[in-house]
């Protein structure tokens, strides 16, 4: 699981930065740690870690440059990896498969845009998040006999129209 690398003693996202946590009892710390956390809370912490990876500086909170695409890509990556693990356990879950495919498509489009606009940020984001990006294949039409006949007819009609004018 991609959430297994989270240390169980790490505190949940909401309680991590509270100053009172240093003086709290061990039992309370254990209850507020990731050891007792739900999958959703662990996913929040994982998203935060991935966003930290693509952050340019400590005070960068999703700067407006490129609509903070690397942050969105990081969040989508965490969701995609979680859904992939879920679908390995539950292969007949069509609804979550659809959500995963939609997220994959959104991430692919964002990475394509980032690649066109700012290639260095694209490379850094892919490297930090361990994403294998393959550019889309150029469109090529599958040539069939029917299509060739239709094309020949269209060319014939077009040339007759232009001869009459």
C-alpha cells in the first residue's frame, strides 16, 4: 500500500502543529496518531506529503502560477494510487474504476498542459511524484475500404462542383 510508508506514531493532520501535543499523555497521542486513524485521514496526510514534495519553497501555498497545477497533480496522484489499491481488492467495483479513470484523464490533461507551458516544472513534478508520463499518440485514422470509397466519392462530387463554377 502507498500509505504503508506513513509512520504510525505520526499525528493526524489536524493535531500535528498544536503546541499542547508535547504535554499530552501517551494514550491521547496514540489515539490522535495515524495508528488509530481511518483510511481517509491517512490519505489526507499522504496528500499533504505529496504536496510538500512539489512545493517550491516553504511559504508556497499553491501560488497562482499555472493555477497551482503541481499541487492538483499531487492530490490526484494520491487519489489514483488509493483507488488502484482498492480495485485490486475489489475488481468488480465499476463505480470506483470509473472515478479512477476520470482522475487519470484529468491528471493526464494537466500534465500535458504543464508540459507545454513549463517543461522544467513538469519534469520536476513527474520526478518527485514518480509518475511515468507518455505523450499522446498522434491521431491516425483506421483506413477501411468503405472509408476509401466514401472519400473518393466526396472528391468526385467536389471536383464536379468546382468545374461547373
